[in-house]
């Protein structure tokens, strides 16, 4: 059996996007990949270890380049951990394009401690760009797609004297100087996960890794719970049917929602609350609220909270707006169901009021007036609202943006927060494919700009594919925030 260390690397942020040195505002969160992958490996009898460099060192920030700050444990802490745990294999999760460098650093440090340790990268971003990852000489393998189905086969093969990696689907690796890409298998049909909470939630010294004060999105999401309140995630389904052009995850996870079942999901919350003392929970599933099993989960939560009123649920990645409407009317029952289940902030993904760029909503069926009335109804229930907007779509005109911002502004008096982001083109999404094929930029230019701090939260004129001059775009968007 192998000794395996899973690394969640530090995070990089563009300081111009509001995360300045010393703020510690990186919002690390429990790694769902670590829960799933380590769960699988433990089941197979391997000795597992975990380090979350982002969460454990979240208050530690340093400038790495002009505007780029690194949040997380220093590399020497990783070196120490590797020396102490003596792994045969190091797993590094690579979810975000802007963190690519941190993944490479983790691989470099591992090989510095011992070149014999095998380094495997995986995750949404690694799956979209295996070749970029394997360009790093210290990454031996990339797992493509859902890792829990592949990882134990790969580790078994690494442990084998006569290795044949060619037979494992869903990996990319180097062989005699060549990169071999074994197409990923389709996603598993069912979602029946086992999460290893023990390994991920607690540090070696027994301390809880994810106190609520470091995981909350911002002040709006601050509950009135004590500082030591524990937080965790819940993840009940995979897949999203929406197909947004700027999304890099639905291609990977598929459009069909695979749900673990409402009862089972509720069982996770109960276990986390009763066994591990967790009170605050963040949803991480993309399509939460859409599937009938989510309604079953919410009903069960409502009943449970009568006995356990301390529990709070959040969905900081936002609910689809359309699930709040039924046949042209506000689904009041659903709002009340969320309230009873423990939500006190309703995060609404509007993205844009411009139909041209919004495939999630049909504004002929759900008008702006209806959305405004929904917000009023939610507020009447004593809940807070954070609406999420996205700007800077390819081809967007000043009139379109002004219309968008005008509408968002007229909600300002009702809602508590408007979160806005610039459209960022991620490898794997439709816009990226279009950008490469139509030569908006080259892959090399893209990588260079990432290094310079291309970010979701800061306009980069190189990636301004709208019809609006950068300065005007920035000014208009700045004025729309609360
Ligand atoms: C939770 C989440 C976060 C959390 C991350 C917490 C954490 N420690 O993981 C937080 C809040 C920190 C976060 C921040 C951001 N996020 Co985010 N986030 C997500 C979200 C909603 C879920 C990720 C997740 O847990 N998925 C569930 C797991 C099970 O799926 P998975 O990650 O793919 O993992 C599986 C496989 O990929 C693989 N795997 C994963 N890791 C590994 C490792 C190994 C070794 C192996 C073998 C396999 C493996 O196996 C896993 C199990 O099947 C995704 C959307 C999504 N659906 O993925 C966006 C997403 C990852 N985020 C995204 C973005 C853009 C951001 C932010 C920029 C947002 C912002 N405005 O600040 C920041 C970036 C922070 C930074 N600078 O690094 C984008 C990333 C796009 C990209 N290519 O870069 C995504 C894809 C959303 C989207 N649709 O665009 N995010
Ligand atoms: S709704 Fe979210 S997860 Fe679904 S396709 Fe759009 S961006 Fe991706």
C-alpha cells in the first residue's frame, strides 16, 4: 500500500482586485476533491495525508510580483510535511488557471525533497490543460476528469513492477520524452460518494481547519455565531444543464444532473453537525435547487432545524434565478423552504439581463418586474440578498451594458449586495475555443497574461472583447457595485 499526500496549493490574487496584503481575504474552503479522492484511497487501504496550504496559511500573504499576492503557507511548510509524511505519491489539485504556478511550485518542491516521489495533478483546470501541466518536468501524471474513479488504478500501476500506464483511461503522462494522452472515460453514471471528513477537516494537532471566519464570502455572510464556529461544504450532485458559454465545468461534469439523493445529502449535514460540530455549510454543487432530490433535502433540513436552529446554510456560488418561478409566478413556497432549511442570505445568479449572453434565463418568461418582486418577497421574509452580475461579454455594446447596469442599480434599494465580475475566458469554455480559433489571442499570450495577473475581478484590456473602451467599461461597472 502506498503513502499518499494530497496538497491543496496556495492561492494567487491580483491585489488590484481588492485583496490587499494583510487582508487575508482569500476565502479558502474545504476541498471537495480532497474529500472524494482521499475517501477513495483510504477505502483501498492506502495511508493518506493532507495539507491545505491555502486554508492553513490564509492570513499569510506575500507579494510575488507587481500586483500579485500569494496567500497560504510558505513552501518550507510543504517541505516539512513531505519529509515528515514520507509519501510515495504527491497529489496536487489544480482547479484555477490563475493558480497554475502554485501547482508547479508544489511539484518542484516535492521533487526537490525526493525525485523518487511521483507527482500527480488533477482537477478541473488540469483536465482542460494536461499538456500545460506536463510541460512542468516535475509533474508525472495528470488525471483527467473525475479523479476518484481513476486514482486508485493509477496508484496500483505506479506500485507495479511491470508498469503499463497505456492501459489506464483518463490519464496523461510522459513516456520516453513523449506525452501520451489516454482519453478520459465518460463520467460515472451515478454519484455515490464517500467523503473522508476526518482527513480533511482536522489538522494533525486536532485543530479544525475551516473555521467559519476564514471561509465566509464576505461580511454579508457573517452569521451571529461565535468566532470558533466550524464550517464545511455540502456537495449533493454533479453536472449542470445550463451550458453557459463562459463556463469550463459543465463540459467536464456533463449536462445531466447526477444526485446522491436528498436523504443521503441530509445525512451528511447531520453527521457533520452531530459528530464534528459543524454549524455553517456552503453548497458547492453547481445546480443546487434544481433537482427534486434537493427539495427533499431542504424539507428534511427544515424539520431538523426545528431541533437544531443554529445551523446555517449558504450557497455563495448562487442559485439559478429561474428556480424561484413557477408558471410565471414567484415560487413563494420555495423561498420559505430555503428559509426553514437555514438559509439567511439568498445569492441570486442573474449574470446579465441581456438575453444575448444569458442562456440560463428566458426574459420573455421571467421579466425584470418579476425579478424585482421576487427580491421584495425575499426581503419581506427577513432574508438578505446578494445578486451576482457579470460584465464584459464579447461584442457587448455600451447600450447593452448601460441597460444591464441600470437594471442592477434599480435593485440597489432592495438588495444587500451586488457582486460583479468581469467575464474571464477560461481554457475549456466555448469562448476560449472561439478565441483561439479566431485568433483573438494565442495560448502563449494567454499564459503570459495569466502570469501578469489576468483575473476575474480586474478588467484587463487585452481581454476586453466588448465594443466598449476599457476606461468606460471599468467606470460603469465600478458604479454598479454596492
Ligand atoms: C468551490 C469552488 C471554489 C472555492 C474553492 C475551495 C477549494 N478549496 O476547493 C473558492 C471559494 C476558494 C473558489 C474561488 C474561486 N473560484 Co471557484 N469554484 C468552486 C466550484 C464551485 C466547485 C469546485 C469543486 O469543489 N467541485 C467539485 C469537485 C468534486 O469537482 P472537481 O473540482 O472537478 O474535482 C474532481 C476532478 O476534477 C478531480 N480532481 C480534482 N482535484 C484533483 C487532484 C488530483 C490529484 C486528482 C487525481 C484528481 C482531482 O477529481 C475530483 C473528484 O471527482 C467550481 C465549479 C465546479 N463545478 O467545479 C468553481 C471554479 C473552480 N471556480 C472558478 C473561479 C473562476 C473562481 C474564482 C476566480 C472566483 C472569484 N471570483 O474569486 C476564485 C479563484 C481563486 C484563486 N485565485 O485561486 C472557476 C475556475 C475556472 C478556471 N479554469 O480557472 C470554476 C470552474 C467555476 C466556473 N464555472 O467557471 N472557488
Ligand atoms: S450555470 Fe454555472 S455551472 Fe452551469 S453552465 Fe453556467 S456557469 Fe457553468
